[in-house]
């Protein structure tokens, strides 16, 4: 069966590249993936998958940092103008852009899930001939949105895997669930899908990322360095006053925010492992002669474990509230994203490496160090808590620039390798005789 998978992945490679470039050209940021998700839903339906979208797969109460309704409406309008299917888009109202495709096979067996993220970055793409997507005319046409992390490739790979598994259906047993997740950037989307229960019946879960520190031909079935994280906004509200005539009547929100920012970076590190905190944005004030009534800081905490991240977060909240009290202002704290720490199931890692070696398309097997946060850990944690196994893999590829860079691009040969590997891994879990 592995030979058949390699043949199919090779035959489908031109279509995979075409899809990747189409998604790249029509990049959509978190919670606005209306066109991308509608294409995914339509394609999966055509392949015989049972497709669920919108409120069927997303708990709206758990969504974080969703754009305002008027912004979502503009993105819907753009998606429809760019060819999105109106029937599918209608089901995604409010930014519920997740898609789950399920294919049940005739014979009983395990439930295997593969997760693919769809969203782009909030970034302006390079517009010169040295940038291949621009030179070859598939650079993003959507201002302020760019696939600078490879999620266009992830989505394209997911659809190719869907087609391969559909063609292999007579030889497979159990059930496969393909999860196309919105809003991975900012770690905002997986929690809402997990809370909806989309992986509650899953026995094996596979995640995948292209690139990161790995080169073409390298594969990491073991990934470490998942940092738990919490992203949040702190909005300070004081009282404006004339800075010259009556400063005593004011309540300075800017000073409260500045005091918080300085002291947040003074939180002591944790003895049990690495921790991080960063104030990435500060906005305040309206004029030099006005006591600022409003201020905003955007903050993130991280920890090598969820417990360490919680420690840093708790300290941060204490400091922010104390700073607000110092200046007599109010503060509102809103969570904008989160992810737990995570780890791969050793037994599944070993099995995936065996599959990859039998495929014969990788030259080197390494341990990948994510060195950041990924909300696929929500899916992984839920599956493992319920007795299942999970693994996050990295398929290597050279990149034109680092991830999240405005010149990001990758070697598209990696699409073939990723599709073949994931299809083979899923097939191996869905049959006892795969590889013959």
C-alpha cells in the first residue's frame, strides 16, 4: 500500500502545488478564512466525506480575539467576490470558519484525526521580483494578509491526504477525521474546536508543520519545545483632564499602563523551567496637554509547562491590577489566545518513524524543537487525557526567509513528502496490513 500512496502523492503533486498557490494568493487571517474553508468543505464533500462546519465544530463561547462584526462582514464580501461558495460561507457566520471532514470505512477500526491549520499572518508581503510568489504571480492579493508560516501548504496537503485516503478506502478500517482549524496564529482557534468535542472520539491524533528549523529531506516525528502561553489585553480607563489647568482632576491611564509594563518585565523566573513574558504593544493618550484617560497593553506569557505559564500569568495579573490601583484607574483584562504545553506519545512517535523509514523519502530523522507555542496542543492534550495517542511532526523544507517574514516561501517538494507521509501514517493506523 505504501507504493500506491507514493504513486498517488506524486500524481497529485501538481494539484497540491496549484492549491497551495491559490490559498497563498487569497490569504485570510484568523477567523476570516471564509474562502479557504468553503473550498475545503466543497472539496471534502466531493470526495465523499461527511462535512461539518460552523457551529457544528466550533464553540463560539470559547473563541478568542474575534474581529468585530463589521470587519467580518467585509471579509465575507471579499471571500464571495473571490469565489467562495455562498452556501458554505453562510454556515460560517460570525467567524466560525472551522471544517471537519469524516470518512468512515466499511470495517471497524480506530478513529484517526489529522489536523491542518488554514489561517494567514497579519503581514504585508514583499512586492519585488526577488520574491518568488510575487515573481510567479501568486503573492497575496489581500492587503495585510500573507501566508508567512506555511499554512497554505498545510491546507493543500490536507486536501491531498483526503483524496489519497478516499481512494484507499476499500483497504482501510475505522474512521478518519480531517480537522481544518482556523486562527492558529495567536493560538486562538483550537480551544474552541476542542471545547466543541471534535476530538473526543479520537484515538490517534497527528499534527504537522512545514519547515521551522528543518531542511528538505529531514523529518521530526518527535517534537519538543511546546511552550504553554496566554495572550491577553489590559485596557486601562481613567479620567481625562487638562494637563495644565487641572491635572489633579485626572486619572492617568498611561502611567498605570507604563508602570504595569515595567514591572511585568521584572517578574522573577521560575526555578522549574523556562518562562517568558512580553509587553508587545502599548497605546495611550490623545494629546500632549491632556491627562490620558485610556491606555492599552498587549501582553503574552509563556512557560515550558502549563503550570509555569500559569505562575507567570498570575503574577502578571496581580501587577496589572496593582498598577491600576496606584493611579486610581479601572482595568479590563481580556484573553486573546492561549495554548497548553504538550508532548508527543512515545509509542506513536516510534510507529511514525517506522512508517517514514519504510516510505524511503526522508534522508534524516531528527528531533524538532518548536521553541514556541502551537495550539494543536489543545487537541493533543484532550486525546491523551482520554487514553489516546498524539504526535506533532515537522516536515523539513528550505525557506526563503524565516517564518512570519514578509519574504517567506518554501520549497514545494515538501508538499509531496508531507502528503505521502501523513497519508501513509494514517493508513498504517487504519489497517493492519499497510506497507505490503
